[in-house]
């Protein structure tokens, strides 16, 4: 019988090749970062974010464009200030990711306030599993670790192009979770839910594969997945929101919502509209903590506006189903 955890157990020696030296160096720096006290991590993270914001990265332009699109009611100065705070939070997120990988459960628990943990037990009492859905906030890594400390957790992951980093992320995720499931392994996902387990993922980014639909996000049609609704209907799993917040004092508050009533409905697109409304409300509370560097506004055909110019990286559109 295969292990409950998905890990990469292949030999490590191929990753000592020179092309991976910079990855080892980065991982070593992250390990050192994990040894620093929280206050020092916050200061270093803000400085790192400020540095990145002033470098000629496409991420900066993409974040600025998304902020301009989603907050037209703000003045130009207010949007610039939001961009500044966004990269402060990105820098902090890099530091706290080190805690995600190496901090003890005791350290994680000591800096976390949890609201609504009883809702997980309520969902699992139905015997059909629980789907925890959230969004790509800058706290997504630490929030995943926090959730894994509250309940045995199945986490969806996507491999990176860097094979060493992909191996490290997979093995580290599996170390702190019940199982790491590849994002396209639907069979394993369904199996976990039918075993009355908890699955966590964030379905808020641009999605143009089978099952995509254009659904308003901050009032702008955006290619979105309807998979959560279809998965809940297929398995009978309860769906709960999981929304994190980084507090000014360096602590975290995570809020677990009650199982969504009357979900799924007969209209998967209406279910996505409902989900977007929930996460938009949270984003508007802490807009600087959402991850604006993703090219969220993409369409399903060539007639969709090119919002990102040279940063669009447009490819041949995939059909909506």
C-alpha cells in the first residue's frame, strides 16, 4: 500500500550539479532567516520588499496594474502607497516562509490566533470530508502550515521548473501535512474527501483549462475555475473558507468560516460569484496582503483586453467548457 504522504525519495546526488548551487545558497539563507526572532524578520522583510519594488521586475508592473484596475476609487498617491505596502508584505512573506519550512509547531502556535476551529469538526461530522478554500494572500505559506497544525491536511501543490526547489517544496509540504497532492491529481483529491479528510487549496488565480468561466472579480470578468462547486457536488464534501491575516505585531489571525449553506447550487458560475464576494470582502479589509503580482485578468479568447501589455505573456487561448 503506498504511503499516505507523497514524497520524492530519489537520490539527492544529481542536485549537487553547479546549476543548483544558487538554489542551495538560497535555501541556506532561508534556514538562517528562520533562526531570527520575529521582530528581526519583520524589519528585514520590509527592507527586502522595498528593494524588490525598486528593481525592474515585471512583478512590480503587474502588481501596479492590478491595483489600478481593482481600486479605481483611490487616488494615484493612495495606489502608490498600496503598492509600497504590498511589497513590504511580500518581503515579510519571504521571511515567514522560512518559518513555514523550519519552525517548530510550538513557535507557530505561539504566534497564531485561530477563529472558528470548531467549524472543521462540524464539517467532518457529515462524514464526506471538508474542502477548505481561500485565496493567494502573501500569508499563504504560513497559513498552510498553521492549518496543518490544526487538523490532518491534504495540500494541493504545483511543481516548479527548478527540480531541486520542487523536490524540497514537495517533501516539506508532505512533512507538515497528511499528504501533498499534485494539483491535477483529481483521483487522489476525491479519494481524500471520500475518506472524510480535509483538503486545502486556493482557487482564486487565473484559470483557462477545462471548466473555466469568466466570472467578475472586483467587477472585471476574469477566467476562473468552477472546480470547487463540481467537486463538492461529486463528493458531498462541505466547503469552508479559510482566510488569514498578518497582524501589525507580527502575529497571525486565521478565520475558518462555517460550512457554506446551500452549496453547491445548481449553477457553478453562481457559486464562483459567491466565493469571489467572500474573498473580495477580506481583500478590501487588508488589500496590501493580497498577492497582486499574479496576472489575474485574462480571458478565454482573443477578444479579451490585454491588460498587462508586454507582461501579458499571451498564449493561444484554451476553450471554455
